[in-house]
C-alpha cells in the first residue's frame, strides 16, 4: 500500500511538473498593501536560471521588489526549479499580473492589492470563532438556553442579536471541505490555503516549514501598529485555530514549532490548554522533543504564568500585568457540560479550569491596558471536537458558553464604542434538528423519534442564570442528528459518563476495508490562466514527509459496543471504513458583527474577506 502510494505520488508530481509552472500566491489572491508574503515560482525540471523570467505588470519581479531572486535548480531533490523572493509586499493598491516563463512555457496569475482607508476605523478588534459551529448548534443553543413555546423563543442569543450578518464560504485551495487550519488561516492572512496548512501556500517543499509564507494579522498588527495581541481558546493553544494567529507551517500538528512561533511573536495574552507542548518530555509534564521549557522562556520574557482559574483572575486584576500566559490543562480544557454539571472528562485532575468567559474577561482586562489598542481572538474549540465525536449535547452546551462569551465582547464594545466584534464559525458540521426523542413512545430509538406535530417541544428545565439547563438527560430530548458518521451505535440520549467515543480501532487481525484513501494523490488541475493548482502535489508530498513509514494503513473503525445497548440504533456508517469520527461540511456558515467597520460584512463573502474587514477596520493596508 505504502509503495503504491509513493509511486502514485511520484507520478502525480511528474504530471504536475509537466503541466506548467506554479506561481504562489495563487491566482486571484488578494492582499493588503504592505502585507508581506513570499513569492515563489516552481518551474518544471532543472531549468537554467538564465532562462527564467518572472514579471509583475511587465516589469522584472526582482526590480519591482528591489531584490534578487534565490534560485534552486533542484529544490529538495524533487527535480523542479524554484524561484524565490521572500518577504515582499505590494506597495500600492491595484491589480498585478504575474507572468513566469522558462522560455518555452509561461504561466500567469493575477493578484489584487487593496488599500484601507486612512487612519483607523476601530481601535480594537475582537474575533470570536465558534469552531465548527453550524446553524443547528445555534438553534439548539437558543432552544436550550432561552426556551421555546408555541413556536416562539424566550429570548435571543447574544450572537444573533447583532446588526450585521453575512454568509461565509469556507472552501480551501485544494478542497471544497476545509479543516480548522486553512479555515483560520483565511481569516488571519486573507489568503486561501490547503487542508492542514497555517500561514503558508502549499507548495512542493519537503519540509513542512519550507512553504511560501503569508503574514498573519497578528504579525501585521504588531509590526505596523504595535497593537497588543490576545489569543484565547479552550482547545490546546497550539491547536489549529489559535495557531492560525502566529504559525507558518504546512502541517498543523507541528506543535513544538508552533509553540516556538508563539514565542517569536509574543502575543501579549495567551490563554488555553496544551501545556504538554510547552514543557520538555521526560518529567511526565511535557512532550517537547527539543528539551526546551517554553513556560520558563515566556516567564523570562516577562510573562505572568498561571494554571488555574483562581490564579488567572488574580493575575489579570493586577495593574502591572501586561503579558499573561495561562495554560489550564495538558490538553483541551473540559467543556462546560463536564465542568459545570457532570464532572467527567479531566475535571478531577484539573478541578480549577476557567470557563471561556473567565478567560475572555481576563484577556480584555489585560489588553485594555495597551495604549495602542488590541486584536483579540477567542475560540470555542470544543463545539467542533464534540461534533466530531457525535456528542451534540456537549457541543451545544459549549455553544451556550460561546454565546456568553459573545455577550461579554459585546458589552465591552458597547462601552468602548471603538471595537469591531466579529462572531463566526471557521466551518460547519453536517448537523440538523429533525424532531424530538420521547422516552414514553417505545423501546427502539426509531419508535421514540417524533417528527412534525408529534415532535412537539423538548422538556429541558428552564436554564440557570448562565443559560444552561441543569438537567440534560430529560425524557423528551432534541433529536439532533449527524449526516456523516462511521459505523456506530446511537443511544439517542446524552453521554452522561463522558464524551462519546463512537468507534474503536479494529484489532490487527481484522483486515482493513477497501477504501479511497484521503491521502491518495489527485491529478493536477489547470486553471483557465494556465497556472497549475499545485496544492494536490504539495499535499501528497507533505503528508508523505509527515508520516513515518507504515502509517498509511489505518485500521478499520468498528462501532464502540459500549453504546450498543437495547434501544440504541445501530447505524451503518456512510463515511470511509477507516473514519473514526464525524467530518466537517462544506456548507456556508453564518457571521454576525457589530461596531465600527462591521457594515462591510453582508451578503455572501469568502472567508478571506473577514481578514479584509479586520484589516480595513484597523487600517493595516496603508
Ligand atoms: Zn474539526
């Protein structure tokens, strides 16, 4: 299998190489005036440097950018010729035609550079990401926290009650379905990228750190305006969404490198989970392979370090705290259903973890001390993770927590008057509410499922003052279903003993099922402009490089029999046989916004436009 894959990758590379040169940034890239990026062109074969010519609006690229290109006639031993000019920027707004030729073949792309109005429209920007949050999560959160009677809700979610709304399309350069890495990268850089990539275009480089970079909004905001930057998440802080603020790598799981990139940029506030990747392996508290202790390094760089909710509140309250690192779990912070009610997950090991609301309040308190304003990103990461594990109750309780966080950001913005607030998922999940499950209506799940008039309304108790129903395992529950799943058993009720594990890996004796591997290379596509869309080749080679030998064959996933008790529905999966959990959807997601600069967010936009709206508000394109 492995050798077949290798051979297929090699073939795919040859096919790509024979097609045409590839220019990065790709065709139709949009960038802020003055935002930095790496120009890279990959020419087929070992082309003599003298034959290469790259022009921008007809003028030699080296001349336009004021520096000579670096040319590698056999990059990474892959047989292509690479032309690089790193760290360049476009000096004025307009359209830029980029033509690359080796004397025989040429490729052309067009970029757009946009300027932002003079001065700043907003002093601060708060970007709130509900990871994987789809319409059904939002609707269910509204039903559970506000109640619904005779078809009317008892109130509005904070995220719904905002003056500006837009549909956001999330697809990446290589696929209609994005992951959290390239989705976040589109928000933070304004450039589309490919699955698993952060702050780079996916080229053919072997090293995951060698791909052409694009500057992130956090880097821009610090470099150009000296803004304070905050990164808050309930996932691991080196996970894809928070990493999207600082990272440049083809592989989102380069956690050791991503922590180093956090250290390079030094955001003023960093709060989340993921302490294992900050500490060296060996003493049981870390797993870094380079032996470095980044908690110690941050402390030496002037950061207060906290690891409990209590410590966070007191450190944030101190006037002198300007730089704050808080890591409250080795991995992800537990979700609100576990922390507040069920006490499952890792709550016994980490009894004093903050809520996303606590972290956001603390971040706002510290960042407000910045004289120049701030850029704050807050992520509710487990809405996505619990949706992967087909555990919708945990995902929806975290959607309620996320909405409480939105309320805090809105209150801050209303008071300050100069803060742009954007609330947006990075992508969706295929989820829908189709009725209710009524325990009084029979033994089997399908007997209990009630639709249309029979569904009526669920009987969750009225929410507590934080918007959470205290009882989740009620007798008439929402039927929120997933459209994509592996083989699993659906009990149709909440997982009271801990997060759902829908599948287990088949024992070695069970043969893997025939499948189309998601890692299988695809043929190179050619755009109307003649430039090859190369991420497919990049994707294959980077994944090859990323995987130790023998890892290509994933075991077949089997339903976790723990949940296959009487009354549960045994579902024949519709995902590939090796899928262990649910997957993302390509559906558009809903953005809401308020504050100065929010008015440009309307209609349907590409995810890259969210970057543009933030850059415009902060005046970063000047
Ligand atoms: Zn996900």
